[in-house]
C-alpha cells in the first residue's frame, strides 16, 4: 500500500502546483481554442463536405479526427510541463530520492497528467461541439469512455517520454518527435472508435475498436511502466 | 580483432554476392510478364528489408543488453544497428515508391506495410536525432536504448492497428509462383544485403568505439583539470 500512497501524494503535489500557478492549464485552454479556430479557418466553417453529404459541413464530418489532433497537440504542452517544473526547481533529485518503487512515481505523474488532460478535454469537447454545431448529448457516455481510453494511451507514453527528455536542451523539439510515432496505433484506434460513436455504428464494430484501443493501452502501459525507472536515472 | 576479421569476411562475401546477384538479376532473369523490366527493382527493394530487419533487430537486442549490463559496447552496437537499419529502411521506401508509381499508379499508399515501415524510419530517425542532442555519454546511451526498445516494441502494434484500420479498403496480394531464374538472384541479393549490413555494422561499431573512447578521454581530462 505504501507505493499507492506515494503515488497519491505525488498526484496531490502536482495538482496543487498546477492549481496555484495554472501555467499548464491556461496555456492549454488557449492553445486548444486556437486550434479549434484554425481548423475552422483552414477547412471553412460552412463548406458542405463532399464526402460528408446529407447536409453535414466538412468540420462536422471531420470532427472525430480534429478532436484527437487537438487533444494530442494540446496534451503535449501538459506533458512537457510536468517534468519541466521538476527540472526548474531541482525536483528531479527529490523524485529520484523518493523512497519505494519508481513505478509509484510513474503512476503518480501519469495520474496527474491524466487529470489535467481530462479537465482540458471536458472544456474542449463541449466547446468544439458548440462551435461546429454537433449534437452529442445522447452519445456522451460512449464518447467519454473512448476519450478516456485514448487519453490513457496518450498520457502513458507521453509521461514516459516527457521524463526521458526532461533534461535535454531541445526537449520541446524532441518530445513530439519521439512521442508521435509511438502514438500512431492509439490515434488510429481512438479516431476510429470516436467516428463510430458519433456517426453511428452500423456494422457493430465499436466494441471491437474499444477492445483494440484498450489492448494497445495495456501494452504501452506495461512497456512504459517496466522501463520508467531507467528513464529518470541521472 | 575477431569482429574486425568477421566483418571483413562478410564485406568480401557481400561484394561477390552483390556482383553475382545483380548480374543474374539484371541480365539472366527473364522479364516479368505484366510488369516487364520494372520488377527488377525488386532485387534491391526486397533485400533492403532484410538489411532493415537485421539493423533494427541488432539495435533492439543491443539496447536491452545495454540497459542490463551498462557496457558501452552495446551502445555502440545499438547505434550501428539503428544507423544501418535506417539506411536500408530509406532505400526500401525509395525503391518501393519508384516501383509503385508505374505499377500501382501512385508513389505512396496507406497500406499497412508501407505505413509501418515509414513509422519505423521516423522512430529510428528520432533515435539518431536524440543522440545528436545529448552530450553526456551515459545518459545518451541510456535514453537512446529506451527509445529503441519502446520504438521496436511498437512496430508490430502499428502494423496491426493500421491493418485493421484499412481492412475494408485494402485487397491482399496473393503469393505468386516465382520463376526459379528470378528466385536465385533474389536469394543471392538478400544474403548479400544481410552480409553488407553486418559488414557496415562492424565498421560502424569500430568507429563508435573510437569516438566513445575519445569522449571518455575528454571527460577524464576535464575531471583531472578540476
């Protein structure tokens, strides 16, 4: 139980720092809003989607993919922030000296990142639905499940790579370069599942894709948990 | 030095096999019924993937060995494997695109194999970029090893996720019976590229060892000065 308490203490510490400074969250919220506007300018808010048909705009048709692009690009900010804070204040040393299993540090950092990411998503999803005029109310439970699974995969790999690149000079360049190739399976499965939720699941594929997404999460989580202790070594 | 000698033997054997394989592949093997001479790029394209696999597999195994033993020898092998693997990977992608244009009508398509190999190239290019950004030999070796391990484990996941993603669109190609006059040059070229890869990796390891020892000497001098 000791490790669970240690992880929980780390989560509380990270959320407290974030609540007091709001540095990551404010940056993320503005960035996410900007991404939503840029999609709208780039794709045209009124353009009738050619592939979309049936009175849908292109933005409405592409929403599942755009949502995940926005989540991944915005989430990167939270991830790089999570270990940068430690580097700035010499917290990495303290983390390395933290008693118990290093997996507790990974679990704590991962949980804190997930909570910050989730808070951002809880704003991003309704705001984008309102801006792009999409009716999500009755699809919300399934959508939140898919978003939670996708975010778990993103944060699992992201926390690992954020720790690995924390003491690099070019960490802001290296984090996306290393992270995005590994996230390809997550984005494929997450976008597919989100599309099925939003557009309707005619072939009964949704459950399969949710299981695939869960399986990918499980594999990535296992690999990152096992190797994390080497990632924060000095 | 046994690794040096082994590498030399591999290099000479690769040279002979390359000459034999290219000569028979270009001149002796018959034209393909539908593709004509275009198919001959396969004698370079397919063996490239043998070299890619050999390089990345070496990088993966050496990275695990480095994390376990912390012996710099394995870091040199990891770097050599990643570089040689990436070289063959890019060769394979370019020859594939050149073949795809006259045959499929497009340079690129989002087929699982194409996508996976492209992601592999990006992953290991990231590995090399990461190495370039890190100066401390120990933390560089450690971080690079972790990137190679996670990146390599990710390859099959990418393959299957893209395959399921594209199932409805992609028609699987069926295995065809191949003329023995085409098979033998191909086998010769595959073996030649494998040996070429081993030769290049042994050279790369020797170079990396020299650089590594030089770096260690610099560190020692700095410590001595303080």
